């Protein structure tokens, strides 16, 4: 299966936002827990940036999920 990088990043951002909202966290809450800015969280969720694996691990830890769960989403 071929998937474009842009499509993957969009779907990743959607998934991060869904998990964050399910956990009842604001973007600012997540940013504070990750040690990144709220602006960066927003840009990840809107697929405006291609974030690093290091930041994804921080996000997973803050959301109390395994890092692989952030990458386990249906492709749209």
C-alpha cells in the first residue's frame, strides 16, 4: 500500500487530537506535560509540521499510551 507522507502526517495529527480530547486534555495541558509549546501541539494536530520521533514519544508519555498507539490509526 502506498501512502503519501502528507496523508500520513494529517492522519497522525487527527489521531493525536482524538486521543488528547478523549483524555480530557487541552492543547496547553498536553504541551505542558510534554515540555513543548501549545503552538507546537496545534501545528502537529493540524499537520503543519512533521514532528520528530522524540516529540512523539513525549506526547505518548503525556497521553499515557504506548508510542506505537499514536501510529495505529485508519488511513483516510
